[in-house]
C-alpha cells in the first residue's frame, strides 16, 4: 500500500493519528484510516468518487 507523508488527521472517534492510504489497489482513492479503532474517514468527494469507480467497473463487467 502507498502512504502519503503529511500532517496526519486526528481520528474523530479516538483522537489518535490516522494513516492516509489508498482504498485498494483496484481503486486508488485516498482515505484516512485509524489503526487503533478501525474508523475509516472519507474527505469531501472521496466516497462519491469511489462509488463512481465501482459502478463503472460493474458496467464494464456486464
């Protein structure tokens, strides 16, 4: 997995530093995850972008 080095976001649930990484190898959408409480955080438009990519892949496989 690829990690971006920057100022880490603080987890809104537990307050620990979150890791910025790609959602998966197939869908290169960067998300924040907390390794302590397993919270996943999507910035503005990241969830919508991921949904569009998944729907596009589903249409191609039909």
